[in-house]
């Protein structure tokens, strides 16, 4: 009986440790969520300059499709026209004018040098409703590609984008090494292209199918 209780305790602890986490408003603690679907996004027209733009954009689209794929979720995205905007921003005077953009920096990366990418979420602190999310990628200190052969010294675009889109939709880091939301990745890693069960439970909790349906968080 004593051993049985110890085993149960370990299992419960592991489940609590390795489970999805929600991004939350800094002051109110409200979990963050997009209230209006689909979520529109714009890719910088050059995508990642050192490689073919269409190859790059296709990898990004696959990352968005990955988060839509669980049958239990109502989450949907819409790719809008490409943009020339070269950095993330938020217009507080005209919320509807904002665009959710994906863009690479090639010089003057303004964040932590070790950060591969950063997602900035702007939201209503009282309700947790997300208004805007921009994904910026570090082309200064990292070399990106769509990894096709392993091992590779390149950072995989689809692997990175799938993680960052998790932040975009309101998920925080998950310390299960099998999760897309695990906070680190080695060069050449591609396992984050596929959602873990924790990731699926997270997206389905926030955007469950039957529902049909000003502060900033910086998420690496």
C-alpha cells in the first residue's frame, strides 16, 4: 500500500509539471485569448531573404495549419496579403489598423541575442482579449532554412514558427521536452513541427470546437 501511494504521487506530480500553460495578463492574471476568429496574419514579402521566399512562406503556412489540425479546436487562421512592414508595432489609436506580422531582422536585433524569435502580444488586461501579435525572428545571430536533411546547422523555420504561433494564440512555455512549447531548441531540430498531446489539449481548451468560435507580453 505504501509503494502504491508513492507511485500515484509521482504520476500526479509529473502530470502537473508537464502540462500546457496559458499566457496571462500581467496585472489581472486573466488568461489570454483571441475572441474573433479567424486570426489574420501577414508575412513580410521577403520572408527570410537568404532562401527562396515561397519556400519560406510555405513552411510558415504549414506551421499555422498545424495548430488548426486537431479536430477538437475551432481555431482558424487566414493568411492575408504580404506586407512590407519590417518590424512589429501596435497602433493604440486605431486597433483595427493593426496587422499581425511575421518578419525577420537582419541587423540591429533589439532583443536578447540568444533569442531565436520573439512574439509580442498586445491585449486588454481586464478581459485577456488579444488585439495584436507580431512574430519577429532573429536573422542576425541565427541562420534559418527549411531543414530537409539531418543533422543540420540551420534553425528550421517551421519548427520555430510552430512554437511562436503557440505563444500567439495564448500558450506559455511547457517544460515537457516533447511539447512544441518547450522553451529551447537545438540547431536542426524539427520535432516541434508536430503537436504533442499537451499542445493539443491546450489549443482545444482555449478554442474548443463547440464554442465555435493594454499591455504586452514578450515570449521567446
